[in-house]
């Protein structure tokens, strides 16, 4: 019995010993004090002090030191509207000025011959048009009334690339090839005194050419009578309008003045005063019964009047034709020339430039359109014409102003 109790006590002691051994680590944790590895030696949170030593928010101070809104000041320092000032400094509308700085139209007027009174007056109209219409208009031409020289002048202008060319032809046929070149380059072509010109956009006339030709014969008959011998001067045999007037007058005389007798073919001397004088002297010698001369070309009647004066024949031979009033005045007053007919050559110069610009601006040429200072024009096919014939007499020659 005692032995059994003893065994039970031993068992109880062994169980208690096991229990004490299991509970021993929680009661005596000595290793944590001796090693102290993580808390005392590394002290990660206190020695590294990431938030205090690195101080990302205070030392870097991104919001204060960088100060993006204050130091960069995009709206104030860059000042796009004030410093760049696109509308004021760049001034695209003022400095570029596309409409204002665009070159004005270049319009060249090519006359039959430069330096003679008629075309000097034409040039005053060209210059007036250049000023009033704000275009680069000018007059040029050959030094002699030579068709080949005139063609060369036009060819040079085509090569230059002007906007428009207005020509008073010496020879309408000779100009056809160069007018074609001009059209291929988009150059506007205007003629004057060439109503049937091939290759021109329009021909500009200040008169009705049929009426003008007939009126010249009326003047001739008024001063020499409706019968007798007469002669005709033209600038050359190729000047379109001079020969048209001559053809018109001859046909008109056959019906209205059948007793007039044309002594010879028309004589090409109307653009050369001295040549016209010589031809008149030859006519006087060859045709002693000569009673009249009608001259087309501003210098033809003047040369004829000189010869009449030399021979003292002012009461026997009547001279009429196209002249500049100021140049004809002394001959009209002394009676060696009886009367002249014309339009204002300055109006021709102005009108050619005006018509060229009118077309370049994209306007439509039509019957009844108003030309400044000249009135309403009539459109006959491609001929733009007005009715501005004037008679030049001893009484008004000095007052016409050209």
C-alpha cells in the first residue's frame, strides 16, 4: 500500500517537473537583455531618424524653396499677353500689310514714237492715271515710227512680266505674234487706234471712227469746195486707224462728193514733219491744180502747212487733218492750215490705263459703263468707244490747253 502511494507521489513529481520546465522560458527571458539586438544597437527609429534627419518636408521644402507659384510666376514673369504682345509687337496686320504692300499693277503704254508733241500729250494722261488710280503706269516706245522697233519694246515688256500693255500700233499685223505671247502669260492687252486688232482684249477709242473719217472730208470740202484735186497723208501704210479713216473718207466722198479727185495713192509721211513738207512740195510741182490735203498723223498737216507757206499758196490749197492745237495754232491763224480735228490725246492715255486696271480688277467690260471724266462708253464688239471729236479752229486752238 505504501509502495503504491510512493509511486503515485513520484509520478506527481515528474509531472510537476515537466510542467515547470515548460513554463521556465516565460518566467526568465535573459537573452533579450544581453543581446538587445534590435532595440538598443540598431535603434532604427531613433538613430536613423528618417523623419527628422532627412526631413524631406522641411529641408527639401518643395512647396517653399521651389515656390512654383511665386518664383516661376508663369502668369506674371512670362506675361504672355504683355511681354510677348503678339498683337502689338508682332503686329501682323500692320507690319505684314498684305493688302497694302502688294505691288500696284504695272501698266506699260507703248506709243508709235516717243518725243513728238502728240505722244507727249498722251503721256500726261498716262501720268495722271498713274497718280489717280494708284498704279505703276508709264509710257515707252521706239525712237522712230518703226514697226520692228515697237515689236521689240513689247517683247521686252512681255518678258518682264508686266500686268498690262496698252499699244498704239505702227503695224497691227506685226504685233499679232507678240500679243499672243502676252496672252499666254496672262497679260492684259489694250490697243488704241487699232479697232480690228487681232490678239488684243479690247481697243479703246475716244471717237466713232466712221464719223471721224467722214468728218475729215466734210472739213476738206468746207474749205476747198466739193470738186477738185486732193491728196491724203497717213502716218504709214500699216497704221490701222489712219488707213481706216482714209478708206472711210474715200468711200464717203464717192457718194457725197463725187467731183473730188484723189490725185495719187495715200502718202506715208504723217509722223514726220520734214518728210511731209517735202512730199507737199513734190505734190505742188506734180499737180499744179491741187486744191486740198487731208492729213492723218499729227505732223503731216504741219509739214504741209509749212510748204504752203513757203510757196505762198494759202488761198489756193486747203490743209486739214489731225493736229495738236498748240502746235497748229500759228498755221491756223495765218491761214496756211484751215482747220483741224482731234480728240484730247491726254484722254487717250488716261483711258487706256483706266481700262487696263478695270479689267485687272476683275470687272466686266460692258456697254454703258462710266469712264471718269469722259462719260458713258459704247461697247461695239471689242471696241470701247466714246464720242469726243473736237474741231480745232483759229479761234479755239489756244484755249484747248494742249
